[in-house]
C-alpha cells in the first residue's frame, strides 16, 4: 500500500516539479544563445548580439514570472477547509518521507564510492567508478 502511495506521489508531484524546474533552468540559456546566434547570423558582431540577446531574454523571463505570479494569485485557495488542510498535511509528510528516503540512497551511494576508492587506493575511483 505504501509503495503505491509513494509511486502516486512521485508521478503526481515530483516528476512534474522536476520537469518545471528543468525547463526553468534551461530555457533562459537556450533563449539567450538562440537570440545571440540569430543576431550573429543576421550580421551583428558578437558583443552587440550578446547585449541584445541578454535584454530580450531578461524581458521574456520577467514576463514569464509576472504571468506565473498572476496565475498563482488567481488559483490559490483563500480559506481552505479542514479536509484540504488534512490532505495537505498528509502530502507534506509523504514528501518528507520521500526526501529522507532519497537522502539515505544518496548516503549509501557515497559510502559505496568511498569504499571502492579505499579498496583500490586511488581517490579518482571515487569520482569515476569503473
């Protein structure tokens, strides 16, 4: 039963959050280099192209943040009921348990890497196991 709850939490919350964070990190860089490459192809020097691309990407990112802020303000729950509060509390603790689990997996992997490095005597094996 618990594994199904963890799988549901993973597919309903963690994966979409990871995708949104990945897009939020990669999109400004992709837009910047795309705008800059387009300006260089149009005949501009790299320095003015970089400045123009920086201003364009900053405007796009700020507009995106403004739209997200407006969307959150429009869709948030103003006075949650007791069932909503209880459900939020349960999801919070499930998220905490998932975090503790992944932290334990992280510590296990680090221990395995350091153990392989001490057996071989080379510290580089801890970074690049193989």
